[in-house]
C-alpha cells in the first residue's frame, strides 16, 4: 500500500516543474487536505524543457493508473504507486510524474 496523494503532496515533472493539483473533492480529506482523484486537474508550472531551440514545457498530467480498490466520491484515488504522464501543450508525452511526498497516515490500493 502507498501513501495517498492529497492537495498537499509534492509532485514534479521530470524536468523540475512543479505540479499543482486542483481538486473538486471537498468532502474527503487525509491529514487535513483533500484526497486527490484521477479526475482532478493537474497543472505544471516552471518546466524548462526545450526540444532543440523550441520550448516544450510540461503543462498537465494525465493519470494512466490509479488505485484499484480505493475511491472517493465514485472516482479512483491516487497514491504514490499511481502512474501519471506529464504532457506538453500539444499533448506530447514528456515523462512520468515524480512524487516527492504524500500523506502516509492513510494508504490506498
């Protein structure tokens, strides 16, 4: 089992951009912060990635795997074992999300 992701979790793109989660979940919290779901919005700021001379920063996250047995408001939760793919504005995959910290008191599967 892995620590659940909440709005307080620290995540980055593979190039060092900061991932910010915007959750519509205001009912279920862990450690005082809303638990994140695969349907929430994830934006990335500060990604310095460049292809040749053309900036191609990561701007959003698409979750490929989520918790199979843990749900909040009928949507699957996310944990540090979930896999998220960072995408550029043109939807080009840029690499996987790096989860730096989670809420460890409650876990999801």
